[in-house]
C-alpha cells in the first residue's frame, strides 16, 4: 500500500555541529535500510529546498507512522502524508 | 530529468455526457501512450479525490509543458509542477 | 485500518429538485449500508455547515477510494482524507 | 455533546529531558483518566505527525475548555475545536 | 451555552428578484423570532461586507445546527461556528 | 460604536514565572476596569484556545487603539479588529 | 475617523453591456460626489488589477457601511475594511 | 523601471470559439508589439500552467497599469505586480 | 509616483531596552524627516496592531527600496509594497 | 533551461556580526561568479523586502539544486523554484 510523504527539514541554525553530523548520519543509514527493505521505494530531493518527496510501501497506517516517527530527523521536520490508490489509467496496474 | 506533477480535475457538473466520455477516453489513451514511452513513469490516484500525483521523465521544461498542455483534460485541471533532483540518500543513485 | 474523512457538500443552487432528491436518497441508502457493513463506523455533522466528519474502517487505500468515489454526492463534494494510526495513550489499544 | 478536537504538539527542541518526560507522563495519565471517565471517547494519532484527532463528550463548552486547558501539554499545542451534531444518515442515531 | 457564528452571504447576481425578496423577508422574520426567543442574543453587520457576526445561546450543538440550517439563506451562506466559554476575567461571570 | 476584537495570546514557554504572574494580574485588572467602565461590554474565551473574542464600545478608532495597545499582554498577542455596524434585522436596533 | 477600504471588482464576463455601462457610470458619479463631500478623501488604482485602495473619512462604522453598501458595484466587489488610527510619528498629527 | 508581472489566464470553458480565437490573436499581436517596443523585455510560460511570468520596463506605475489593463485577456486574468529594484550583487548594475 | 506600503513590526520580547528605545527614536526621526521631505505623505496606525499603512511618493522603485531598507526597524518588519496608479474616478486627477 | 527562483532571506537578529559580514561577502562573490558564468542571468531585488527574484539557466534540475544549495545564505533562506518554458508569444523565441 503506497503513501506519498513530503518532508521539510528545519534544523536550528545554532545546532551543535557534532549532534547535527551524527543525526544526519543516522538519518541516512536508517533511510537507506528502509529503501533496501523495499519499504521506501522512492526518495527525491525537491529542487532548491531542504525537503524531499518520498513514496512508502507499507502494510498499514500504523506501520507507516512507526517508520516515519523513528526517523532521527523527525523532531525537526514538517511531514505531510497522502494515501495513494491505483490510478485507472496506470499501465502497470493489473 | 524528473518532475512531480499534481493534477486536480474539475469537470463542470453540466458537461455534455458524450463530450465528457470522449474527453476521458482520449485522456486515458494519451496518458497510457506517454507511460509506455517512458515519459510518464508513475501515476497514482490521491485517495478520495479526483486528483493524481504523477512523475514525468523528460529532457526539458519545454518538453514537459508540451506534454502536459496537450492533455485532453488540461482545460479542466489545476496543475502544480515541482522539479525533482537526486536525493543524496537515494540507494539507487550513483 | 482507520481513515478520517472530511466531506464538504456544494450542491448547485439551480440543481433540478428531482435529481437532487434522488441523489440525496441514494447517498443516504449507500452511506447507511456501509455503516451497517462496519466500513463507515462514525459519521458526524459539522455544526452549522453542510459538511461531515467521518471515520472509515477499510483494508486498504484502494478500498477507501472505491467506497468514497462511488458516493452519489462525490461529484459535488470536496473531500480530505487523513490516515489514522493507533495513539499510544489510547486505553482501548493493546 | 460531541466535539472534534485536533491537537498539534510543538515541543521545543531544547526542552529539559526530565521536564519533557514528566510532562508526557502526566499528559498520558490525564488523558487516560478522561478516556476511562467517558469524557474522551476517541483519540487517534495522525499518521506521520506529532498530532492527534480526538472526540470529546462533554456537557458544555465550559466543561470542554476546562478539560482541554488543563492538559499538561496545553502550553505546547495548537488546538482546533469543531462542534459536532447528529448526522441525519447516522444509523446509530435515534 | 454561547456560540460565535460568522455568516457570509453570497447571492447569485442573476437570482430572480421575487425569489430574492421573498427569501430575505423570510430570513428577517426567522431571525427576529429567534432573537425574541433569546436564542440569538446578538447580531452585528460586518462593516463594508454582506456578512454578520452573531452570538447564539442554545442548549446543544444539535439545537444550534437545527436553528442555523433552517435559515432561509442557509444555501447561500458560508458559515463558521466557534464555541465560546466563560472568560476568567469576565466581570459578569460568577 | 462597536468593534469585534479577537486576541490570541502567545506567551514564551520560558517566561519568568513572576513576570508572567504579574503581567496576567495587571491584564485582568485592566480588563475588568474597562468592562466596568462600559468600554469592553463582552469578553468570551474561545473554547480550547488561549484566545478571546471581545466586543469594545468606544467613541473612535483612536480610542480603541489606545485601549488595546495599553493591554499588559499587548506585546504577546496577535490582534484582529473588525468594525461592526447595526444589522437591519437586529430587533434591538431602531 | 479614517478607514482603509480595499475593493476588488469582479464583473461577470457575460454581463449585459448596457447594464454594465450604466452601473459603471452610476458608480463613478456616486464616488465623485462622496469625494467632493470629503467623505472619500483618497482613491487609488492598484497597478495591474481591477481593484482600488481608498481612504474614507466618516463619523461612524454605521455611516461607512451605509456609504459602501450603496455603491452601485457593491454586489460585484470583495471589500475589506481596516480602521485607521493616528500614528505617533505622523508629523501632521497634533 | 522594472516590474515583475505574473498573469494566470482563466478562459470560460464555454467561451465562443470565434471570440476566443480572436481574443488570443489580438493578445499575441499586442504583446509582441510591446516586446518590440522594449516595454515588455521578458515573457516566460510557467511550466504546466496557462500562466506567464513577465518583466515590464516602464516609466511609471501609471504607464504599467495602462499597458496591462489594455491586454485583450485582461478581463480573464488574475494579475500580480511586484516592483523590482537593482540588486546590490547584480554584475550588470553600476 | 505613489506606493502603498504596509509594515508589521515584530520586536523580540527580550530586546535590550536601551537598544529598543534608541532604535525607536531613530525610526521616528527618520520617518519624520521623510514626511517633511514629501517622500512619505501619509502614515496611519492600523487600529489594534503594531503595524502601519503608509503612502510613499518617490521617483522610482530603486528610491523606494533605498528609503525603506534604511529604516532602523527594517530588520524587524514584514513589509508589503503595492504600486498605485491614478484611479479614473479620482476627482483630484486630471 | 530557465528557472524562476524566489529567495527570501531571514537572518537571525542576534547573528554574530563577523559571521554575518563574512557570509554576505561569500554570498556576493559566489553569486557574481555564477552570473559571470552565465548560470544566473538575472537577479532583482524585490522592492521593500530582503528578497530577490532570480532567473537561472542550467542544464538540469540536479545542477540547479547543486548551485542553489551551495549558496552561503542557503540555511537562512526560503526558496521557491518555478520551471520556465518558452512562451508562444515570445518574439525572441525561434
């Protein structure tokens, strides 16, 4: 089941550089593990912004919330979730 | 080069049924041809709305505008285009 | 799996009275059948508005879209869907 | 009498960890007591956000304000209240 | 129990003059009856707009919705309801 | 001459408790004096929010600005002023 | 007493040309009479829009509403009123 | 003196085809004459929308309003004007 | 050439009192000098807000930006500029 | 390929003056180098605001994101990117 997730990152300008570097490293590792597990099939940077548009593939709303709320950057992000359904014109659909 | 395109369809309630059916049939055929050509790799329905989120893969802004403005539903849609870039955490990139 | 659905109804002032009455009767019958089937466990009127807040209980985004887009009033409504997850303080959970 | 209450939590990133843990523990205990008392029949997490949608069942606007403004997280939340009425299609209504 | 109700009137420019005059006359009579009954203690015109701000005094959300949705102008209005509570500095309270 | 004034209070979470208590005490005394003077005939709490809706009765815009800008909480509030006129359906008018 | 009034004109594209010409002629005459009477000391066109920003000088909110609601274009305009007070840096003030 | 002008075109779906074709032909001729005169140095299509972003070079606000309000599409457009000044980092300035 | 300028002041609550007093004194002197020079013919307080609406009379966009960006309060203000043109109904024009 | 980029700068009022001066100097040098390289053909100040409107000329979305995200002021800016296409009325277009 697919969800469209938009994430806008707002890091405080005075964030401790070590905390920042560590948070970003953990974010990247966590994201890439979910991508390899097939839970996070697409992630794109929004051009010109510290934001991304992502597609998640999960079994339930609860699983999606558990995955997203464990993101190391979660406390620093505005997140909007849009549930996606099959489009009747999709050539890849059944 | 990828673009995120959100399309919201607003058909007039009093649209002639034949015009409506013909427009929708041409829209579907046009969309599916672009999908098969690799120009429109993803199309998803936004759950609960007469809207879609799509990803286009084109060579330029001009090509994208030419493709989108030729959609049979173009006069009936609100369209928002967001240019996408490679995300540094994308496991499929480089 | 629960979804929060807000529906705002906009009927044209000059709608044919018979079409209007028939559409509303079919909407009510359809809604009540889904309520009896357990798919639509809650529906509330927003005080002072021709709008409702509803909770749907479905197996997937696709099922939700299929149910909502078949509403007789669907062409006359603005609809916003919010996916819901279990709250960690919910005494009914776990 | 039912009210729809949406709560968005905004904790300062530099909040003292002990104050934070204590506030959250008191919030949970307070919320669960109101749920057990039948004043707060539903609480759902908004997927992907530090927010909830709740239904309160109270005797008056004054009682609702007294309950909500005593939430330990009240100073850290944006709150929107929508009064709910019986929907004429509700199969559970008289 | 008090509610703040803002009503914005949007009459179609091509409304039949007799229907318009009749609707406005019934609206005025209905409003003044509710005012005399004590259900609608205040009504003010918003300066420069075809809008009003009103205070209703009712026993429940259901009563408020029943009163407001029976307004002859209801199909032509955008309406926003805000539940009011006693202010702790109100010299008339307690 | 009546004005509708909406005030949203935003106190900094780290405000000194003594300054806060003193400011609130002065705000209450100032507000109640204006109420007793007939300048501030109504004040209501917006249910669930640290906000109020008030009606002021003053001789001029200048008097209203002088009264409002002297509120001890003025530096901490977002304030919106709407001038009110007599409604033609008001049974208390004329 | 001064008020800032912004007016946005929305004439229907299919308005009868004679009605349109007559309405605009009456609007201009009415506006110029109020300007000559000193009630409407300033009127400016917003560059690039069918809108104006005006300053009215009236004795009360009721007088302002009476003047504005009698504008021949009133049914075709969105109007926003902002009450103005003396600025403490105004060299023309006392 | 430069101005940034954004124009969004909204043609009625039921516009007479001859009127439409004639209006668009006159719009194009008028726009191209102003471009050749140096008054309208840049015009770009917003990708995916029936909108443009333009730069005008005029002697005054009055000249800009006269040019823009004479556009054949003026009654069908939403227009936003932003005055531009020299940027201190512009290598072409000074 | 006239411009409508709206300025909203946001001073930090913890601003040093001496810096604050000095900034406000310089702002007032600067504003009054421009008023006396005829560059700033009108300044009004928005009733109930720490905001003003002003009219500037300058030779160009560049001159306006230079005047406004030198305001001592510039770093603390949200500013919106609207270019004004002659209104065809203005009795003072032509 | 052209892109319209709007940048709004928000420097913290308490930014260290040396850091500020150094950041601004590096921003100017970086911007001017891109201008000289033909990547950034236009930059205009928005009159009355600490903002600019720019036109970038790049080969791809990725190149644009790389150029913009390396701006020394990037952490302090809100940035909006709009892809531009050739306008059919542009006299400079083929």
